């Protein structure tokens, strides 16, 4: 059980790094490209371009400095693709707590990402 929790956590971090590295390399090919607004939906964090992924990663890094558990929830849900229940299991929290933290993290990211526009 503990091994699978650790595996999901590490896999989510690796997926985040791979996706962000890919987006950065693609963006580097297009120097001077403008930043697009990154919409957030209630269902998930919606990313419309590769540049948006880099902006999201930077915002997620800032969120981690404020509250690392909120950042982990986003990482597991968005980059890891885990459900609320799976995220709760990995973080050893109740599903209700994950829902609250997911909702708060999305709102926090929405504010941060609109500053980037």
C-alpha cells in the first residue's frame, strides 16, 4: 500500500517534469511567442498551449512555497491523472479534504495565472 502511494507520487512528479520540459523546449523553438491566458475549469486545470504549461508550472512552484500539500494535490490530479479518491489515498487524507484543497488550489492558480496574462 505504501509502495503504491509513493509510486503515484513519484510518477506524478515525473509526468510534470516531462510535460514541462517538453513545453519549454517547444517554446524555445518559437522565441517571442506571446503568453496565452490559461483557463481553469471546475473539472480540471485546462491548458491550451505548451507555453501555458510552463506558466502553470511556475505558478505551481509558487503554490508549493505557500502550501506544498495543495501543490501535491494539483500535481497528482492534473499531472498524475488521479481521481479524488486515489489522491486521498496517496496523500493519506479524506476525500472531502482533497476536494476542499483541490477547489482552493484551482482558485489560487486561477488568480495567479490571470496575473500572468
